């Protein structure tokens, strides 16, 4: 087994390794059934392809969640993006700078929205190459001019030559997993090949893959905000996702091996369930945040019927100081009021009241207190 770092082996070997692990596991389990040959069983290979998809999608779970969050964040920013487009529509350079600023302020990264989709492309190409490499006698795949015996004597990445023979022997009513509905070359490599069986097995899988693609697209479109759905570009993409993509799966099915159609079907099953789970989780988080915000506002609000407390302005306390404050101010200024040595003469009530009212007046800050007349 030779590995070339400067080729696509960096994709082919990991894909082959994951599929090999699942194949060995299912071949062992199915082989426990009396009278069933596990290594060359059609379902052992079919399940290994499906669980290859599930494994890779589980690895890409966190990027998928980021993709969903990025998509929802993009929808929330649509009003601000439209405002920038309206304001800087003619100045593309300024528009790009303002968009980058808006994305930085909200921690928005559009690349994260495309990462899971882009990551699936090399996986699809790697699986396609590995599956087609089981039958190197086909034109354009591997070394040309190989006989059936030579093809079965060569390994295929992580799969040994014995495993290659088991894959070519596996079929369902004469429908090999690596065959296409319109295949013309390399048919001798399969132990059994029946075109009608390939069509009968492949068409239902192909239709189910198209239906699963449609429902995935429909679920994504239904969760879009009204502002995003009103965008002409988004509306066009929605139509492509709802009608063109599912139809493309059905139309392209006859040109693909059964294993690839099965891969597409399994991928859409996983996507449908994962979308339902992730969207539900994000909606619960948003509802929880709303409830917490309501509780915080309720905790900070005054009790029913209570008047809101007003803060005293600075300087009011000094202006409305009591007699004791005036005395304190006098003492701090170093002014002592001399006590009277003789008791004051008897005064009339009117004079006493007048003097009492005057003595109770608070002096201005810093002013010297007036001495009483004897």
C-alpha cells in the first residue's frame, strides 16, 4: 500500500479506511446468520457505504451547526445589508469595506456557511473513485487493459485483493453495487450482472433520493425569514433547491453506480434528521434567551404602585443643611462663638419669636455667624 502526498490519495485513503472498518463490522455480523456469506453479501457492502456517510456527517456536525447559525444570522442582518446596498450601491469599494465592518461587529463569517457543503465534495469524489477502482477493467479507471483475473489480484487502497473479489461477487438479484444502469464496459468483472435487476434495484433508491432532497430543501426554505425569502437571488436559489436539484438526482441516477445513489439517499436522510434536531435546538436556545431577558426586566422593574425613587442632586444637601451643619461649618472655619456671661434680659414674646426665627435661619456656607446683642 503506497501513499502519494502529492495526489488525491490524501482523500481516497481516509474514505477507503472508514468504509473498510464498517464493511468488516457488517460482514462479521451478517456472517453470523446461518447460510449467509457475510464478506460477499450485498447488504454488508451497502450498509458500509451508508455508515460511511453517517460517520463523515457526524464528524462534520459542529461545522454544520455553525452553518445553520451563520445562515440565520445572515437573515437577521438582511435589513442592515439592504441599507448598506442602498447607501453605497454605486461605490463598490466603500460597500465592501462597510460589509466587512458589519461582519466583524456581529462576528459573522460567510465561509462557515459553505464549509460543510464544500467538505462533502471531496468525500463524494473519493467514494466514487474508490468504488470504481474495485473494477479496474472499466475504461478510464485505473490501469487499462487489465484482465478479470489481474483485476481481482490487486488491492484497492485499504481493501485487500480478497476484499475486491468479495465486492465484485456481491449483488442483489443480479444487481452489483458497483454497476450502473447504462454500463457497457467491465461487465465481465462482476460474478453476476443483470441489467433489469440493476434498474429494478436502482430506480426506487434513485426516486427516494430525489424525494429526500426535495424535503430537505423544503424544510430549509420554510425556515427562512420573510425578508430573506423576498430577496430575488434567494428566491431563485429556492426554486433551484426545490425543483432542479431533486430532478437532477433522478436524471443523473442512471449514470451513477448503485453505491453512489445509495450514498446520496443516506446523505439526505441524515441531513433531514440533523436539520430537524439542530433547528429545534437553536429555537429552544432563542426562546430561553427571550425568557431570561423578560425575567431580568421583571426583576429590575419597581413594585406595582411604588413611586420611583429620585436621586438627590449634588449640592442640595449643603444648601439645605440643618443648624448642626452650620455649627460644624463654623467650627471648621475656626470661629468660636463666645458664650454670654450674663443672662439676657427678659424679652417680649414678639421679640423672642422674631429673634428665634432669625437664629433658626441657616447661614450661608462660609459666612460668619452673627453675634447676638446683649
